[in-house]
C-alpha cells in the first residue's frame, strides 16, 4: 500500500516541486496508525490525527475533492473533524464542492495534500488566465499597446508587486475595470475639474499651478498642496483621518499609512522623496474604500443584523458582505465606502454591540482579503 501511494506521488511529480514531493513522501512514513471503517465495513489505515477529509482522499481523490463532511458513528461532522481508532465514517459530498486553501491547514496525509495543492494550482492558473483576458480586453478597448512599461506603470499605480497579483485581483473583482482603466491611462483629472469622481482609491485634488509644480521638486519635508497626481496605496489603504506619509515616486504622490511596512521601508530608503501635507478631500462627497472583519458566534440572523446597522448609517455605503461559518462560529468581511476614519470607527463600534459579535477589526490590506463562502 505504501509503495502504491509513492508511485501515485511520482506519477504526479510534474505538478509538484522537488521539495514539496520530498515533504509528501516524508508525510507517508507514519509510525502511528488508526483504523477506520466505511459503511460497508471496509477498513482504511490512516495516520494518527487524520481527519474526515484524509479519510475521503484515502478512498478516492474525487471523493476527497467533493467532500463536504461525514457521518462519523452516525454523528454529522465537518471535514476537519479528527478521527479515532475504530470510527465508522460515511463521507458526504456536494456537486459544487471544490478543494480550497483552508483544507491544507488540517489534513495530515500526503495523498490528500498533494491532490489539494495540485487542484489549487490549477484553479489559480485558470483565474490568472481569465484575469489576463480582462486586462488585454481593456487595453484593446482603450487603444493601448500591451508593453512591459505600460504594465509596470499600472502595477505601480495600483500598489501591486507583480502581474499575477493584478490578474487575480481582476478575476476576483478586487479591482474593478474602471479602476484598471484609470490606472492604465493615468487619469489625473479629478472632481475639482468638474469631471466624474476618480473613485474610492484616488484622493480628490485641485488643479496644479506653477507654484505647486515648483514645490513638487522641493527638498524633503516641504509642503505640497493641491497635487493632482495622488495615488492611494492599496497595501494599507489609508482614508482621511489616518496618520499618513506620502512619497514622490515617478511623478506621482503615493500615500501610505505611516505604520505601513512599505511606508517604513520607503522612509528608510527614499527619505528624500517624502512629501508632507497630503491633499485629502475635505468634503463629504468623495468616498474611500475600507474593509472590516467580524468574528463571533453564529447566531441566526446575524448577517441581517449587521446589514441593518449599516443601512442606518447615512455616511457609509456597503459594497459587499460575506460570511463564512464553521463549528458554530462565523467570520465576516464587509467592504464599505466611507468618507473618513470617524465614520468608520463609529460604525465598527455599533456593530461590536450586536449580540454574538465578539471582535470587529479594520482590514488594511484589502487586496489580500480572501473570498470566503457566503453564509446567506
């Protein structure tokens, strides 16, 4: 049986790096085992600490891919439930179920890990391909030539580090096509020109004067007012009211929260590029993207209670809400349009008072926010 498992790993080695393959082989060298049984009485040998999902993959890889839980000794259990010696396990499947990254955190068998990682790589590859198609379609629509320079400038304006991150963000709609269009063409015309709003990722600024252009090249620390090239960094996503620091990078004023890791790095390496007095919008018209994470007990109707509180806030607009439940607990992610930190903090305080909500925190790096499955 062990040799059969090793042969399967080697046959799939093309999609696995050498170090990962070695780790998988090491995982298969179990010293302690448990025996579990299928509803028909067939015995499966698993390592001690194996869970329902390991048992599903031990039977068949397709069964593992579609596993949504199991009846363990006639009790309904989640995929992460640890099994004991002698358990009777009936695997439950769903047609729409697919492997997800959370599974890697609790599976222990090499076969399960290899199948999950291969599936995740294929999924990421397909998502990247579709995101690339969105990018190329928008280039064509705006009569732009796809060049490396164009791509580098777009990544810089969106605060991203590589092209795959851009394509994935487009596929997951973490970056809208309108935001991409403005990053591609370098839109510097804001509301003060009487045009359409620059959107939640760009601060409102006034027209440039000759005096302001001279200040742009002034020594470090000198005030720069009414700059029309303000870009909000997406790795920390500051909003008016945050303590921020800005840098003159390639002719653009890039705004970071002062506590942001990237800002700390830039202050150390490009201190001469620091700009003070960031030209935030002063009105309550322009909104900025913010994200909030919730955690608590999965009470019935908790999502409805949260949306009810948000709907009563006139200064806050909800873009999306997602809830993920597990073992009686929930994790929620809310994307909001807010004017400043005061509005955001007031809303978070009200949500924290709801029954069942145990923790409310602000998410700084919105681009890495995962897409948990919807609760309702």
